[in-house]
């Protein structure tokens, strides 16, 4: 059975909800390894057939702990994961495009193959209180995460990716 590695980080719960929804949907098709960014390492990346990266957007960039995951794993897996499929999910307060662009640049360096446009869910959190508050992703947002997870899992299982 093929393996999907889903690496995520979340401080306020939004990105975690997104990652869990995608993982549930993909689990019927492939083995899913759902790991928080601090727990994931190069061996996890090398052992997977495809990837789903989920991060909040913090100050117009991916979260620091997600960046730390890539910093720790980048060189140990460079030239060893070429061509593997990936997708990305961003939980953003307003835009999310910079975090998605940053993640895409790293994936390009790894020579990963994007199989979907980044899924960006905007919470519209704009005040310090709203930004720091626990997030609840609405059902329609979670459904989009499930659809992405299911599509990535099915593509891996069928050998399309």
C-alpha cells in the first residue's frame, strides 16, 4: 500500500482541522502518516510516496515550525524524492498566497510534482484577538480539505501520481 505523508502545524487549531479532514478522506485509499511538523523528519519524507503539507500563514509566510521541518529535511532528502506528488493547504487570516508561494519554492527545489492548486482557507482573522483565538473551520471548508485528501489518496493508490 502506498503512503501519504501529511505534515502540518497549527497554533490555533485551524490547520490541524484541515489536516485531519484530509487525512480521514485519504485513509480509505492509502496509508496516511499524519505528523505534526516538529515530529516529522527526513526518514518520514523518504518513506512516503506523496505529500500533503498544511500550514497556517503567519506574517505573510508559512509558520516557523513548518519552515523548521523543511530546514531539517531539505538537504537530507534532496535529489531523493524527485517527481513525487504533493499538494498544500494554507489556513490564512486574509490571503495565504505568500505562504503557498514559499512552500511551492521549497517543493520545486525538492523537484516534487504539484498535483493540485494550493487550498487556501481564509478565516478573516484580522485583529490580534481574532488571530490568536482558537479557529473553527466551517463544514464547507473541511469538505474542500476532504476532497483534496481523497483525490491525492486515490491518485496515489491508482498509480496516477
